[in-house]
């Protein structure tokens, strides 16, 4: 028997709306949470139109554009939410689109997984969904592929709509303090080497976090303890967690190695995870919360690097930058589930709502943005006095929507309380 997908009722209306589109096939992503028993689909979002799209005539699908959209959307999903698969709305026979859907599923997963700093666990679900919808008959055909198996064939799956899918989901959140020192390569003009070096450095910290202790409401729960014992339907549960990291006996900062600089990330971040209401265990809450913490730090560091690659001017020996802070926005369904975005200090909130519309097709309003969880960092001039070997510390606000190819010097990166700052310096 195939997997079962429990789908939020609002998704049916959204997909029906996509059936009314006139031009070509419509592709998009399905977002939700996996469990060993079933999948929960919370929302769906179409692939944005590509203004400079190559002459894609007729029924062709721009696979590169779909996968890049999936990468951006994945960054906007807190713990417990992920891209579960893809959908396509076309009157081409479902059997004839199966190859395209299979290619999309594997391409999306490969790109998203390339940015992860954690490995899949034995109990992680590796099936991804591919949904075909005929706009004329409104008939849907649901198939899954095991992305762990390159030779995987399509398997039938059950697709059921249901109201209030996440109405009683639990929320687990924490504030995590950071002080991470990352080495940089000698050749800082090689962006691939730079990205690789930062990623490897973050993996060391991610491993320490993974082996750390998680307290939920001040208690260390047994892995198989139910998080929501006695929970009633439509009663939301919220939990406050603490992530306690025990440094390795030989810390990464104690290892002598040749490098061309360093990045120091300091401060605090807000981490959050959502858990389905089907008797979630403490083990799941801990896993999703830790993964969210790792992902949000890596995402912010990568976003700033992407900004700096196109910034003008020479890098100073030591520079300080504000990383973006995290903003949440509720998914338009009943329940506590939110998506998130990252707000740079030189942006207005309207730019956040614009991105939510473009990436997730959400008509967000500024007044409903949750900006309370993190406070933007401030560049402090007194930092200059604390570093006598450095002539100046210049605050530079990165420009939004630019992609990096810059030579970074030795770096020190800083996340301030609920915000972020990046220090760049030369040895």
C-alpha cells in the first residue's frame, strides 16, 4: 500500500485556481511535514513566472527555474516544514508527464539537500510526492518516488483533502546563543572554495549542536515520551526549549590550521519547529528544532555572502555587517504554522511582503508580520577601540537581491541577539 497524504482543504481551492490559468502548464511545490505513518500537506505555491524566460514554447517545463524556486522556498520554512514534492497542472496525459515529474522531484531534492548541514536519519521519510492535475477534468493523480534510490519507480499514493490539518499542531521554540569561529581559505577570490570552507566550518558546529542536550519546558524528556499527552483536537500546545551544547574535548578553535582569515558568528537566534498532532515524540521535537537552528544560521550566512559578491569596493582588514533577522508570517490556514523570511537592515517591510508573494504566493500584510522574535543588530563603533591593530571598522549594509563574487578577507561573523552581524578581517 502506498503512502497517504492528508491535505489541507485550502490547498484544494488553490490548485483549482491554478486550473483556471490560461497559459501552458503550471508547476509548483507542495509544502508540509512527513511522518512515518502519513504526510501532511499544509500549503502549495506555484512557480513564479520567469520574465526573461527562454523561448519555452508550448508545454515545456523550465526545470532549472522550478528547482531554484524550491531552493528559495526551502530557506523560508521553519523546522517541521519542508518541500514534500511538486505538482503540475496540464491537460497532457498523466502518464506522459511522469518522466517530467520524476526529473523535477529528484532535481528539487538534490538542490535542497546540497545546502543542508545535517544528514538524513534512519527514521526520515525519503518519499517525495508528484501530483498531476488535469485542468479540464480536475482529476488528480498522485505518485511518489524514493529520492534515496536513483532507480526509483513511481508508486501510487492516496491524496485526501481535510479541513484543519494543522489546527492542533504543537510549536516548540527556543533562543539559542552563538559564538562560532570559522576559518577562511587563503584564496578568497575563489567563491566555491570560500563557500566550501564556511560550510565545513558550520558543519563542525552543527555536529556539536546535534549531540547537545534539549530541555523542553525545563525537563529532559525520554525520546519516546509523547510531547502532547492528552491533547484535544483544536487545542494548540506551545513549548519553550533550551539547547545546551557541550563543546568537544578538542574544540575547533584549538586546532592549529593554515587559513586566510576567519568568520565569527556571535549573538542569539530564534529557532522554531512545528509538530503534527499525531502523537509526536520528544525525539522528533528535538530533531526538528536542532535542524531549524542549523538551517537558519547557514541560510543567513549564505545570504550575506550572496550580497557581498556583487558589492563594490575593497574589503577592509576588519569589517562588521548586520546579517538579516528573522520575520514570521502565518500560513493562511487554521493553526499556528508560520513561514519565515529574512529582513536586511536596509529594507522596508514591504520588501518582505513582496518576497512572500513572489516565493509563496501569500498575500501578506505588513501589520501581520511577526517582527518581535528577533531584534535587528546594530553596528557599534566602540568595537573599533577593542581592536588596536585595526585602523577602521566600517559598517556596510548589504544590498538586497545581489549575488556575490567578492574576495573576502579573514572574517569574523557576529549574530547579535535575535539578529546578526558579520565581521570581516585580515590577519
